[in-house]
C-alpha cells in the first residue's frame, strides 16, 4: 500500500476530442465503422445495379457472362468447367475444359452460390460483392498513407479514397459489361498493395510493379510479390530493411528484382 502511486485527478477531454481520437484509432462505435460499411454497401449496390440493368437491357452476352455461367454451373454439379459457347467460338473439341484455356480454379468458389440460385445473375451479384470487398482495404491503405497527418485529415482521406474507389470508372464499366474472372483479382491486388505499403520500414513497395501486368501473369506476379517482400537485408547501423533495387526502364522508379 505504501508503494502505490498518488492519485492525480485528470480533466476529462471534451466529447469532440474523444470522438476524434477514437476515430483516428479506428475504434468501433465512433462512426468510422459506420462510414466504412456505408461505402461498402454503396459500392455493392451501384455495381450490382449496373450489372442487373445490363442484364435487363439484354446487353449481357455470352462473352463473358454466358461462358462463366456454364463453367460455374458445371462446378456446382461437381464436373469440370466446360462451356459449349467457348468451344464453338474458338473451335475447341467437344468437352474441352476451360482450365486448359484460362486456368482460374477460383471460379469453383462460386459454385455453392448456384446451389442457392441457379441463375447467371448470381455471378453479377458475386462480382459486385468482390468489388465491394476492396473498399475497407482501400480505406486502410489511405489511413496508413496519412498516418502522420491530423486525425481529421486521416479520416477524410480514408473516406475520400473509399468513395473514389467505390464509384470509380473501372468498377462501373466492369459491372456494366457483365462478369469476368478478373473480379477475383481486385480484392487480392488491394491486399497485396496493403501488405507492401510502407509502415515504418524502408522496404520499397513491390505491389504496383507486379500488379501492372496482364491477368495471364497473375500467378507469377503474386509469387514474385510474396518472394520479394518475404525477407529483406537489414542495415547494421539502423536495423531497418535496406531497399533492393534493380534496373528499371523508367528512370527514378524502383523495379522488383528479376
């Protein structure tokens, strides 16, 4: 009892300061989570609305909605993904599997949705959900980028980044054109960018150069991102990760090692 520190009364902060500090820390119940949910719902509703409107206007065609509808339906019946539409168009032999054309086994993750609603519009809603899943990641990236700013500026940057992403032209145009397997790449690309975002280390971001490639090299890009950021040499003086540079076709820009 004799070693207990003396009681020092403190003046409680005003409610505005408490809300600002809690919002900057991302605590629940302060409006930050509500804004994130609102932006996520906005992205989903807009993307789903555009996709369904394209379906109603008979603009969604066999390329690519019909092809992936047949593929996912085959997965739902525990069969290989086959598409007669693609076989006829590309003159593939009967029974040709889409895994031999574009290897995207992630489409099998959508098969359980066809057990609930066997309809091509299921893919439109699933794509909207994949796009909307990127809103929280974009907001976290913005908060990390503006971590040194004032709490109000951090909150506004996160909200603005989420809004620009949710209503961005790439997502809107993709939604209006039906469904494509590239929808899986959107949230995973953002997670790669968040993972490689600078958070106090000197490691250069390897996500942007790796992700700015055709979708056919997505697997190699993901592998390179993981290998380039798994470990980095540390400088003996500071203990921080030393950036590894290589020749880049763009002067002044970092390029991942070959």
